[in-house]
C-alpha cells in the first residue's frame, strides 16, 4: 500500500434556493485528500477555493451564487482545511471528476499540483458554448495556468467498468473511471482503502436512492437539477444502474458516494465509516 491516510473534506457547502434537493436542504462538496506514504497529497476534486470566495460573482457566476448560495467563508476552503491538517503544501496532484465550478473552483490554491482531467472534459471547458456550458465552465477558475494533464479512456476494466485508467504519475490505487452523462468528460475516481475501495462518483447522482439506498427524504429537487444539467440523460440513468450494482455487491466492500449528498458525507466521516485511516 502506498496510501497512508484518507481525509473526507467538505469543500463547498451549498443551500440551494427554492430547490428541495434532500431532507436537509443542503449540498456538500465532497473532496478526498489522499496522503501517500512519501508525504505527497492527491486531491479528488478541489471544492471552491479562496480566490473564488473573494470574487464569487466573477469567478463562479452570478447564477450559481444566487441559486446555490454557497458558503463563501475562506475557512471552508479545502486549502484552509489542509492548513489545519498540515498538508496544504504537500498537494502534488488533483484528479477532477469534471470541471464544474464547485469541483474545479479551488485549483488556484494549489499552483504546483498536476491537474488530471479527462480529454473530453478539458475540450468542453476550453470551448464554452450554450447556456449550460456558460453556467458550469468558468474559465477564470483556471486562468492562472494550471498544469493540466489530460487522459482518455483506458484499456482496462475495473470491477466491470470499462475504460478505467491509472493516471500518469500516480499509484495504481487511484483509478479514473469514465462515466460521462452529467458532462461529456465526467469520471468517477476509485481510491484503495485497505482491502476495500472508496468510489467518488462525482455528479453521477445527487441522491442516495438513485443507487439503491433506502432513503425516505425528499428527492425530486435533486432529480430535477440532475436532469437539467445532464448533457446525456440516458447515460446518467445507465450510470445509476451500474453504480447500484457496485453498491449491492457483497464479495468486496465498495463505499460509493456522490459529491453532494450530505448523508453519504457524514457516513464516510463517521467513526465506523469509510473515514480517515
């Protein structure tokens, strides 16, 4: 094992205006901070960073700020949380599930990091066309010139998911799994945790019931937003089914979670959950 410890951080707490996305009315921005044994840190997503919190309308867009009401305190940034952990200067890699503002909004806090993003996603973020793209891709967030390293679908299969890719410069215990639908180049990221795997599904879904978890709280707001923002709704539905199969497996433990479900986030951080090791 080259992974020493895994931290679950909330890099973007949001309170959507007038949209009941779950029983708590909040969304989190679930970020993984993976400590490697040599001391380097790998992030899965980056939340909303300090610069974007200082200039939210310019960097995140007025529609996002008004509609999702993100917490803009600098203490809520992934950078600030990593400072408290003594890890802020050790981030060498960031693996993005996609380039939406609440996932790529913290890139400028880690200028020395290599940023891994799918080739299709990087192309979409570089050529912004249409209202959907203008809302989700804010080029100011990567105007500082991050060291992007794009990757395409791999030739390997990971537990039934084709196209899996071990990323250049990273351990084979961090695997990118192409799952387009929410965006053109969206990926899930699997991280080895002992004998088990954590699967950061990004925005493949927004409510745990989409992957077979029995939840009785409100879900229609999450489904509405998921439908509106999807570039391919059929692929989104297919991703739900594939992830549900992974959740239901009993031969091995796969802790699957989305980027925004607060219940899943709390479970991961709980003492007996898939939390820090």
